[in-house]
């Protein structure tokens, strides 16, 4: 009856999300960012040191940073540990008692995503974030009609909130690699339903893209226009890492140098346009320039492999 233990699976990358029926575009001045149910209680079912959850939290942090930079209101949902059986009603039949007063600390949002004083935290009563809350009123007061949805779980609360938003003439955007679920199958089911029935699905890079905090325009110029070489890749990395080229070690861990997951996804997206398909997981296994170039080189045409 309770939520099962959840194993890691790959979060969707750009080329694995479903085709959208609508061509809506996120506009910061129209948007609200919803961080859905990222509480210790729900996250704990993924177990300790789950790499998927680490990536998920990094992606949500990137969305939140983008929201702060662009004056987009940030709203959290969080279930209360004070719910009575009568208040939970049918949720008891489906999921058991849920959060209880025996472990009130599990009500907290995970530390990496702790709300600040400018954020809004709504009590979550049912699957939809709109149910028994003033989310719609807040959005009307803010004069915003787009809802960017991230968090857990994709096929339950996130999906229901997206559908509920659509029914209220609010454009929902589900961020494919900033939601997580019970399984990869259920995750993709949620994405497909939103993309074909009630909203638009996109990736974190589609939202934060060229508007990441502390990034200048020269840092986000894609390399897709020219031929990808090892030298051009190193130059691309050095812009982000702010490292002296003479001191840069091509065998050194790029994460230790300061490369973050959003920058990695930016590269993945650029490489896809050049016919190079690599996953975040493949790159994370050996995050160095030399290791990445070996992976890239295996997909390049023979005449450019030695560049």
C-alpha cells in the first residue's frame, strides 16, 4: 500500500522526450515555477546516494536559479505531517497513512532546495497542487498563466497538476529531466500524456538555456556551426572552467574543475545536432576531456577523428 523502493534509471535527455502537440514557449514574465513535493518523506524512497536523485536536485536548482534571475515566482508544495485520517480520506485507501507526526522532520523540503523567504509554500492535500490551495488565485494576482512543473512523482502529482492547470486555461510545462517517478516506464507515460493531451514537455536546457546565472553571452555560443575537434572542445570547456590552458589536465575530472550538470547537458544538446549521441550517464562515468573525446571520436567521420 505504501510507496515502493525506487531504483535509479536514466532521466530523459533531449532526443528521448515525446513530440509535443503545441508550440508554446516559456516566457519568464508569464511563468511560475512549481517545485512539487520535494520533501524528505518522498525522496527517501529512492534510497541513499541515488545518482538519479542527485541529478534531479541539481536540475531543479538550475531551474530555481533561472527563476530567481528572471523574477519568476517560485512555489513549493509540501504535504503536512498533521493530516488526520479524515483529511486524507481516500488517500488512506490508496497509500496508507503517509506522513505522520512520528517523524515530522520528513515533512521538510530536501536541504538543497530549501525555500527562502521570498518563496511560497503551499500545503498539499491531494494529487493536484491546485486542490484546496490558492495557487490559481496567486497566479491570477501575479498575472501569470504559465506553470513550469518539476519534482516528484511525475505520473501522479506532477501529471495531475499539469492536467488541472490546463483545465484552468494555464499553460503547463513539464520538465522531463527535472521530474522523477516510480520507474522509467511511468516517467515516460507521464511525459507522453502531457505532450499529447494537456501541455508541453521540455528539458532543463530548454528553459535555462542561454539565461543561466553568471554566464555571459560568449559562453553559450554553440559549437555546432564548425567542425567539432578536441581542441575546440577543450576551448569550450575552458570558457566555463576559467582555468589556465597551460595548467589544464585533459585527464583531470571535469566535475572537480567545476563543470556542472547543466553545462554537460548543453554540450549533449549541441553534439546531438552534429549527429553525436551520448548520454549524461556515459559522460559521468569518466568525466575528463580525454575520456569524452574517445567517446566522441568513435562517432565522428574518419577524416576528422585525428583533429
